[in-house]
C-alpha cells in the first residue's frame, strides 16, 4: 500500500515538469503527507492539464450519513476495474497525484521501521490516481505488486508513472487499453534509506522526516 508520501520540490520546478500554466491554490511543501489531507493533483481538463488540491481518501460508498469509515486511500491496479467502488471512475476519473518520495514500513521480527523511497535522481513524479468529484472532491492512489527493488521492504507499491505513461493515464482511453502498460511500468532506478519514527505521526511535518536515521542526533 501507500500510506504516506512527500512533496517538497520547489513549485517552479513542478510547474515546468508537469507543463502547468499556473496554480489556483497556495502550494505548501510537505515532508509527511497523510490520508485526509489535501494533495497536489493534476486533472485532464481539455488539452491543458489542470492542477488542483483534492482530499486524499475516497469516501466509502457504503458509509451512511453521520457515520465515519476509514477513507479509501489505495486501489489495487489488478482489481480496480471490477470493484464497485472504483469501476465507475477508472475510465473517466483518472488523475495524477504528485510526489517526490514515499514511505513504507519494513518489518523486522515483531517491529517495523520506516523507509523513505525516491527516484534515484530525486526528481518529482506522479502516482496514478482516481478521483471523485463529489463534494468534497477526493482521490485514491493506485497500487500494484512490488517490483524487485521494493519487495524486500513491502509486497505492494504505488504505480509510479513515467512522463510517457502520465499522458496515457490522462488520455481519453479505456482502462483496458492501458492496463497492461501499467502492470509492467518501470519508473526507473529507485533508492531508499531508513528514516526515523518521526514520520509515524502526521503531526511531524519537518525535513528531519526524510533524513537517514544515522544522520539524526
């Protein structure tokens, strides 16, 4: 799964990397993006991609008025077209969710510790996402079986798109036309390092969250 990520890249780099004309919201870098927070998304509106802030975590369709259920922060690529919650979104409500790193928790014996994972070049990237325009708008991150690099850390990983598959994901194509490309998608070399348990609490949103644990004093 993908339960935490980061986006601290300077805004001018994001605007250039994702060919955005402008932002209609205030950009606040984050070292500990958590579910239910608003996240930087890109929607396919016409010929120009549009950046928006959308809450991370779809509201479960079975949730009754006045009740509270855990938000749906991930959707499995392998079954997303079959699940009632997602199949109505997967052909027409796709989006990019922008990040520059993400966290997973590696199990060692009875304990888990957090690991920070980025592209080897440290550049920002896009997760494949789905969004629902119900009020308030919300989104979820697509995951798949982990590749050989991530598998020793966790058995699942987010679908990290390349610039080429970003275009496919936002294009007016059916999910069945692009599914196989995503299953074999290779985002390029990744790197990771162990970080401190600061990241375990979303209250901690500081640069120390991403530092290697042996650099902290």
